[in-house]
């Protein structure tokens, strides 16, 4: 495991994107988003995406780096954003910008997003809205173009991971917003992709095949297409994740005027979404909102913790925290100490840089 300085990493990613026929502004936005994911501990949606997804999508025409994002105002509080297959990190920014503007003017707003290719880490859009002291909710689909997730009683790949994300400003009670970013499958697909790059296994609770057994080799799932991801709740309460996925499919499809699963057979990534924006001050006072947040923070932070009560492999630590708190702390630590990478991920980025003839931008700290 090596630690890479975040500015050096962002500089490399910017050069990778820039070499794929786009503008300085777009390259900077994509690089910033990807490295922010690395900093916050979500490497599955970070810089390795240049090698696991985006390079191929640009070469195939699924991402169009010269595209112009179009915004159509439908009413004083509604809009639709057509990404026209630009990088999702660019499309997401435009959607948040218009949604925040409309919510400040009208108290709330709804924005449909379509043809956004891959919107990346959906929690980023929650963070950006909350930084403007606007509440946020997102319901995302892929237009049926990248089925990975099954439904209860099946092992067929039928749905996407259909993420949901929510962000609430904390009005300086905490130094970060409360942000929940989750797939409606057991985990985000990127978690499996990252483990495939690193040639690692995956927990048996994440997948199932037609015999009812788990696929535990990430590369078998990714490269051979065996098995399907389980909906959130797994084999016990997977009907809950399935239900949430259907809601995300339909909200994104209707509000974005975008396809849903079952309407399209092409195997590519093309996110549609419904973004909802709420100005908390239109409904309550800043003082009252602070009291609510303080009460919840105290409740969670002061909760009794017992080592005898299991939390699952993903919930580690000796203190109860709110959604978004771990990411905030991890970001500050990684800005100081560097972003940890396994050698396999660094080799992947190095190979991409060589393919794109920007190897001079590879940081010396990669040393692979």
C-alpha cells in the first residue's frame, strides 16, 4: 500500500482526461470529483475509474467529451438537464447549480437529469447542495443499460444498483453536512470493480448465482459475468432493496424523461436521475434547525456501545457517528498523509497514462 499526495494525483487525472479531447475546465472538474472520492474513502468511484470505465466509454463514444450540457427550465421550481453524454461529473454539477438556484428562489425544486453517462459518487451532489445550505435527495437509474442486480427469488441480472443519496446542512453544528449515499443493492458495483482490479475476494453476502451460491471472486463476477448482485437486505430482506430500486427507477425515469430497466438492451452506462432540493429556511428557522441537529448529534454520539453487539464488516470504530462523518474525517487525514493505493491500482493508472502518452505526469510516488 502506497500513499499518494492528493494534488499530484489530481494533476495526473486531469492530464488523463485532458488527453481525451476535452477542455481544461471539464478536465479539472472530472479530476476534482474523482480525487474527492479517493479522499473520502470511496476509491471505487475515484481515479481508478479512468482505467476501469471512462477510457473505454470515451473510445466507444458513450462519453462525448465535447458535448454541451443543456438546461431547460420547465417552471419556476422545475427543470430538466440533458447531459448529452458529457462526463457525469460535469452534468451533476450543472444539475446541482440549477437546483440550488431554483430552491433559493422558490423554497424547493425538482430537477430531472438524463443522458448523464456515469454520475460518479452521488454523495458528491448531496455535499455540494448541503454546502449551499440546501437539503438534497437523489433517485438514480441507468436507463436499463447496465443490469447487475437481481430481484428476490432470481439470480438474473435485471436492475442497476439504483443509488439513493440525501444531504442535510447542519448549520455549523457539525463541520460537515449529514450525507447518506447508498446503493439499493448490497453494495455499490464499484466496490466489486475495485476488488477486481486488486484481485481480491468479495463477501459472500453480496452476490448469488443460479444455484443459490455466492460468487466470491471479484474477477469472476466482473470479467466472466457470473452471478448477480443481491438487492439491499440480501437473501433475508432483499425485498426492501428491490422495492427501493423500483422507486428509484421510476422517479428517475419519469422526472428525467429517461428510460427505465426493461426498455433498453444496450449494455452501457447512462444515468438518469431525479434531484430534489429543499431550502430548510423556507420551512423553519435557522435556530430551530440547529436545535434539531444538536439533539440528534448528541443522541448518536452519546449512545452506549457494546463490543458484544455486531455491526457488520463495514461499520468499524469505537464511536457512533452520523452519515457523512467518517468521510469528512477521512478526507482531512488523507489530505495530510496522502491517499492509500494498492500497487494493482497504481499499475492500472500507469498503464492508462502510457496509453494516452502522458507518462510524464505519473507521480514519482507511484514507483511501479
